[in-house]
């Protein structure tokens, strides 16, 4: 959970026109949910029924080189995480769902049947991170060429840097 | 016209000059805008930095009707064979301006996804640096190309034999007159 | 003469082998540019279930009504339809988008956008650059509104850092963001006009845009890809006399938006080509996660600047422009009126701009002024540290979203406590909006395809990242 200190209201400006809307910094204390892989799809459907109309973002994170991240009790960290950001327009709220995905079996249920807009985003997560979304109608690469091998955004995939003059070191700067 | 086979005398020299004048004053670019540089290329085609005064405002969509390919933007691995295909479809004589640092050398993206310089795929005549190059830079590149066409260097493909006099300098420098070299005032 | 004949024969023989060689090369190239499973498959090889998926988003809606089986045209045979390829290099000035269209005569049935031709590995590059350099990377994603990309990245970084920005920095950011929205929409009007055949609109749009760009050059140093909005504030203060410059821009552009009304809005041909073309309903748009002018054109009044304000947008007085039918014309009028609303906002910002610092004074985050480096050892050290190693950001993760000219632009930033982001993911609005394309094009004519793509306003830099 991230918490930020609320900003003091600025002095010397005209009266706020919509004072009741909380400021960005106050709103960023996001709500997080950590379902298990098996209950993930169910939870997403439940959120949709409660009033989260829009699936803002689906992405994946590879925690290979940062295994010691803070997680709530009862959640076993795995190598990959699938992160889904949902938006409720009626309640003006966001929620973030983080699912742990093991390296040995990198696959999760697809939420395309709940939010059709997650289609392209799941394909991107598959293409760049290698996570298979079971039940997705078209699980093919979307950004890399079809015959590309490997998943570039993984931490064990190099940047692919060509050595240039004055920066002889092959690794990151 | 196959200049390469002509016997050069003072009569054919005049015809050559005429043909070169025609070629350089009506270079039609092919639309090959890829990324941010494409927007600056469109600005060059628009009113403020008009290239219509150089005879170039007709961006031909079909590469068969185009003379110049301005590679404007970063070339990704997926796009590289397409670039080569479009270049091959263009008719001789054809020229390539590599616009921007991403096209010239990979730019700030030295990674798996970007071809490090479009000259790995097509032969480039003029490189225009910048990220993105301001329209004045692109105009300078176009004028440099015009000079290159005018002085006839264009009948020699880059990479072929260099005249003995220039080998000493280690490279070929276009004989661009000073009037073009001076920075254009804002 | 016989020598001449021999030479001719030899030349013809040479030409034959040359031609054969060329043809082999072309075949190889065609094979190289084919994207295999990413392309649209002919009907014969597509199962009925997949056809249902591709034919329209209506069928993908979980609670959507069932479509008449006659409408699905599953039984249409392969030889009755034609799959054609449009792009990635094509006259529509919207970048390297490749579309595979299945046509029945002139009518478009299925569409599949194939993207990735501008994939730059920016998210991977973002993990290699420090937070100070991060804005140079993100700014090149949506290259028509680069300041918005920098803004979202900076907001995400500041959320993790927990810094409080001085008010002037916030208002300068708002000013630049709204000017950028104006220049992006003007550019859209130019390319949309061009796609529909109006070359004058292209010239007008760029002419107006040049005014905004020269103001940007005066303030930030660059016409595009500015790297001006950085974590901690902005890179430099506004130049003297900026209020006059901004007022000239506002006056001129506002007067010219009425010229565009004369040129396009009332014109019968334009209306015929854009009304009732590319319709989308609000439910379909929400299901496909479409945001921005496309969603607002369907009637949903969702604008993050009003509903979930960031910076100080809750102190400005502006309207959210909403359409009714979700067709091309509504998207055009939403964007045109958003230009006018931005002008209104810019004028308010110019009046209410507070004095003060243009960046946070925390020396661990923002570099000291250049003059101080000569005087103070600490300043020199801070400058060195900030520009070589960068500043460390506490561990955590955050998702921040702003309203870019294309929709909801979000940044999901994961930090592991070092000076480089652990994972930087940008939720690009055009990437998600492109999913609506098969639905928008279905049942329309081929000639409308270009107009519809243009009205969706994709910027391939952020689609492919």
C-alpha cells in the first residue's frame, strides 16, 4: 500500500470550484486486492457487478530481481504478477488487483469475457512477459514479429544494447 | 536515361545538366513517416516551411511514383522488411534521406527493438540529425541532396570506387556551396 | 551485326537471370513481412466461435443481446469475400498501422489491426534510465502530446516520492498541458481533414499548430519531445512576456476555429461523409475500455480533469464536451470544441498563475540552479548525484492516470528503492482504443475505413511503445 501525505491547499488562489472532489494525492491511497490465481476471475466478475465498469489496464510485472517486495500476510510471492486496474465511474474509484503467477506455470484465466477491452492488453502481457491467458480467443504476439523468440520484458532478457563508443560497458549505465 | 553508357562531350553535357536540373527540382517524396519525425516532415510540407517551393509537396503514397524516401522515425525490427520492400519498389533514380537520429543510428533507443541505423537496410544519401530535426534541418538536408544531384555525384552509387584524389581525405565530402552551408536565420 | 546480336542475346539472358533473381528476392521479402498468426485468417480456417468473436464486440458483451445468426454470416464462403491488406505504409497519415480487412465487395466485414511496427522497447528502456531521464523516454510515446506523457510519469514518480509541488509548478504544468491539448487536436483536425480530402484543413491546422510550437520552443527549448515536465516540477520557468504570447495564440486560434466551422462543419459533403459513419454505443465503448473523445462522443461525460482531477483542474471553470451518436461527426465536434475549452482554460490559467518556485526545492530531487554550482560544494555534489546516479525513490507501486487528448493515459510505476524504475508501464489510450476499430468498421464501406481510423486518432508511438 502506498500512502502519500495530503497536499495543503494552495494559498492566494480563487475559491475552489469543486471543493468536494478529493485531490489526486489523497486519492492515491489505492485499494489493492490480492486474490489467488484460482479466485482471480471470480473476483474480477464480482468487481464488475459491484460497479467497476471499465478495465483501465492489465499488465504484468517480473519480480525476478526484486523478490523481497512487501505483500500482505497470506500472499506467497511468485516470480510474476498480473496487475489489473479497474475503474468505477459511478463511484469515482479505482481498485488494483494483483495476482501472483508462478514461473513454473505462467498462466492465468483471461478476463476477456468479463471485460472485452482486456483483449489487446492481455496479448501484450503474453508477448512481452510470456504469461498465457487461458480462454483468450487469440493468444498471439502483438508487438513483436511473429517469429521472435523470447519475451523481451522479462528481467533475464537483455536490453540488446549494441556497444557504442565512449560507453564500452555492455551492461546498463 | 543510362548516363553511364553515354560518351561525354560538350553536347551531352548540356543535356545532362538539363536532366539533373529537372531531377533535383521535382523530387517527389514517398510517405514513409514512422514516428515523431514524421510530424516534423509534415510540418515541412505545410505552410510555414513550405517545400512546395522546391517542387516537393506531392507526397506520393505509391512508391512507384516516388523518387525520395525520407525515413522519418525509428525503424523497428518488424518494420525493417517492409522498409526494404518499399525501397525496392521505388524506381531508379531514387534517394534516401535518413531523418532523425533514430533512423541514422538508432538514436536514444539502443535496444532489442530498433534497427541501429537505417543504413543497415537501405543505402542512405543524406543524414539529418536531430530528435526530431527541426524543419530547417530537414530543409538543409534536402538542399544538400539537391546539391548532390546537381554535381552529378548521384551517378555513382555509394560504396563503389572513389576517385583517386578523394581517397587521400579518407572520405567523400559533398561539394556544397557556402550559400547553402550557412545556417538559415530564424 | 552478328556481334550486336550476340551482345543482345547475352543481355537478354542476363536480364532473365536478373529478373528471376529479383522475383526470388521479392518472394522472400513477402515471406519476411508476413506476420503469420497475427494476421487475419480466411474464413475457411477460422472456427465459428472465433468468427463470432471477431465479427463484433456486441457479441463479446457478456450480457449483450444475441445477434440474429443471419447477421453473423458464418456461412459465407471463402471465395465470396476478399482479405486485403492496408499498410503499414499507406496514405492515411496515421502512422504505421496495418489493417487486414475482409471485404465483401465494398463492405467491410472483419477487421484486424496488426500493430508493433513501431515497437521501441520503451518500457524496457525505462528500466535502464533514471527517473530524471525517464521523461525523455516517455515523452516519445505519444509524440503529438508529449507533455502529457511527461506529466503522467512525473506525477507517478512524485506520488512515490511523496513530494509536494509548489503551486506555480502545478499551474505551469496545467498551462503546458492545455496548450499541448490544443496543438494535438489541431493536428488531428489537420490530418482528419486531409484524410477526408480537404488539403486546406491540413495547411490551416499546421499553421495554427506552428504558433503553439513556437511558444513551446521559447519556453522549453524544443518544438516537440520537450522533456520539460520532470519529477519535481518543470525544467525552467516561463519566459518573460509569456502572457502576451499566450493571449495572441488564444485569440488567433479561437477566431480560426470559427473558420473551420465554415470550412467543414456546415459543409454538406463533410457531413455526409462523417454523420452516421463509425457508430459506437456507450455500452460497447465501455466494454472495450475506450476512453477519451470517443467515449465522450457516445454521450458518457467522463473526463478525468473533471471527475478525478489531478493538478489543480478543480479550480478551473470548463465544460466537458459530450456527443450524442458516437459517430465520426460527433468525435470531430467533440475535439473542435475541446480546442475552444482549452483556450478558455488557458486564459484562466494566465490570469490565475501564482508566483513562486517552478520546481520543488528539495535538493535531493531537483538539481540546484546552475549559478550555485560555482559557489557551493554541496550544490555541486547534488548536481552531480542527480544527473549521474539520479535520486532514489522509495519502494512501492502506484497507478496514476490523466486525461490526454486521446483518452486515459496511465502510468503504473513499480519502484524497488533504487534510482531507476523497476517496472514502468504506460497505459496508452490509443492502444486500447484501437480495439474498437473492428466494431467501428464493420458494415461500413471501404472508403469510410480511412475516415474512421482518422477519427479514432491513434498515435502509433503510444500504441506500440
